[in-house]
């Protein structure tokens, strides 16, 4: 794993099926300026065969005021009260509530207990790992944990590994998918001891020193070797994955200390500089056991006997060896929103349940915590449906108007800037990195550049946006829009047209300067 940010970018893709919302058009839609869809947006929808009753739009001008006193004024709306499938924009609600309830400096804690003693650099006893749902326990963080262990005077471990996942209810960890793709990284289920998103990420690319393909992977596993039978071919890099054959041998793992072989065959085009091939092929215990063992060995530690990791509650007689704290919630929210990481969002929802209602955490309790937070903030959201907090759901629903209420509320909360900074920046990073590039170039001459901070949602039959536009005249707009339709995948252009219209002060062109 090159960097934490790079690693996350590899695990962020989602597929969902359609939830339709059908309503008749208001008779006076074109005559009411508040319901008039911008011409360029409407043309794009017509061109891509997306009916007007498949889209909702809410645009709110945020009037500046004293801290906590910003006001909102609706300047454009279309079917804004319809509850629709928001896809990954549901993460706006989960992350904003999480930041406000837990605080940006909140850190997840992973505890390590032992039932043994340390003698002459050897821990004579078992290690018990007790997780609280750290969503970003990645190799870089695990390496820090190993240093902490060695700081206790441990060089060798004479014992086994046990994993205490009692923080979550079994129902919260069930591997249910909406598309049957259980081995895809975006479908990884929550886990109180989630390590590296339970995903093997292979990097494939032409060797710098010879005419063959280099294959590396992260995280390192203690019992995994790679067999490389790949060939370079003269072909464009399009559809490179279709020519790769991957096999994990054995396909069924019977023991967490079992030797494994990752076999690659097929071809890779020379035109591909480096590609990432992500695989979720191991059960949680095998992945964590071999990952932990490898990290310990890389840190210079050793084992008396190769560990066989098992489920197990921390015994009452065990003592706490160390408590490891992960990165802050503020940093985690950056990754959730910029790269639309589903399992991180789901674990944040479960963390709200764990912290406010105790263990075992359930998604139902997480929803109750968010509903309570909404009530405390005088936000009444009829039609809101929270299933897992990530948007990876056929059932989650919210309206564009409600989304804008959240965006306005964020500007009035102490955590507002942290939340704002977590949203992808058009033309710069995250899921908006390659969007609105042409439109933004129009404003390069301005001293104060306009910007778009937008959470995106991209699911089968769903396209969604929710975030902020800072226009060329300095006005700030909250904008949310959902498309629920089989042709939603063609709706990116319409959404970009909407955002470009706002960059140009679309609702108030006469006041623009």
C-alpha cells in the first residue's frame, strides 16, 4: 500500500438497482421561476432520454450571517420533496451526524489483551485483539501497533491469536449484497477488526528493468506467494482486466495458517503503466491472522509457532497489554466522502450505535441515534429511510430538499468546515477529480476562484449529487439532485450542466459580477 489515500482510491466502486419515483409534472412548472429547470439541464435530460419525472433538484442560496446564523433561500427546485434513492450521497447525512455527535478528534481504539506473561523478551501466552470498528486499520497503522508491542519488551510470541468482535451484533456483520458480487471490494461487510478493507490489492505493470510484468501486492500476508505467468502484449489499455486470469489456490481455506498461492495468467497491454487488481477472497480470520503475523515479522518480531487465529472473547482474567488509537474521525470522513468508501461509512453508523447505545452495535440502533440527532437539530425528515448509512442499498431514501437542509445545517455547526473540506473538489480530487475541468478553466483569471465541493452517488439506475457551489461572484449555493431511472448513467452531463449554471450565478445572473 503506497499511501493510505492511494489505497482507498482502489476500493471505491458501487452497483445498485433502480428505485423509481414517479410523479406528474406541475402544470405551471415553466412559469414559476422556482421550478424552472435550467435550459441546458433540460436539453441534456431530453437528449439522454431521462424523463423530467425521474429527476429531483433543490438549490438553496446560503445567505451569510454570524456563526451559526446562516440562512437559506430556495432559488430553484424541482420535485424537491420526493423521497428518492440517493446512492452514496447518503454519506452526507452519516458523516455530518458522525462529526457532530462524536467530534472530529474522535479515535477508534483497538485493544490487545494477554493471558500470559513477558519473560526475557518472549510473551508466553495468547494475544486477544478486541476491536471497536476502526475503519482504517491499514498496514501503515498496523506497523505502528507492532512498534507499540515491541515497546513493551516483546520480541517473540509463544501463543496464539484470538479475535474479539463482540462490539458488533452478528447481524451487522452479515455478508449480504445487493448484486451478488460478494468478492468485490465495495461489498465488504462491517467488522470490528476490519483490516485493510479485507482486500488484497495487486499492482501489475511493466518492469522498469526488463521486458516482463511485475506483480506486487498489499497488505503482506505471511503465507501467500504469487505465481506470475502473465505476458505483455501490444494492445491498448482499454478493458485490460478482461484478459487477466486470477486463481487463489486452494480456493477453500481450511486453516488460518494455510499456505496460499495467488496465480496470475493471461496478458497485460504494454500501454498500461500500472493497474490495480483488487480481490476479496479470504475470510476475515485468515486475512487478519496472516496480515498480523506478517506485520509482526516485518517489524522484526518472531513466533515460537505460526499462529492459527480464532474467534474468542477476551477472558475475564486477561490483562490489557496496550490500547492502540487509529487516525481521527476528521481524517476518516475525508476518505469516506472523497472516495465514497462504503464499509467505512457503514462502520461509522455502527460506531454511533456503539458509543451512544452500547454493544453489540446494530444498524437499527445507528439509525435511532441519527434520528435523535435530526430531532435535536429541528430537522423533520418524513420519508427518510436509513438502511446502512452508505447508500449501498435499494431501500435508502431521502429528498433533495432534506439534503439541502443538512447542507445548510452544516454551515451552522462547529464541525461545518471539517465537513466542507471532506467533500470532493471538482477538477482536483476524489470522485470529482475529472469533472467540470472545462467549465472551471473559464474562471482562471479571477483572483478568487469559484469552486464546487460535491458528494457524488453512482449506482445502477441512480445518479446523485449533493454539496456546495461557490459561484464566480462569491455566492454559495447548496445543491442536491437525484436521478432514479434506467438511463441514470447518462445523467452525469445533466448534473454537470446544473453545476456549471450555478458557477455562473444561474439563479441570479443580473447580480453576478
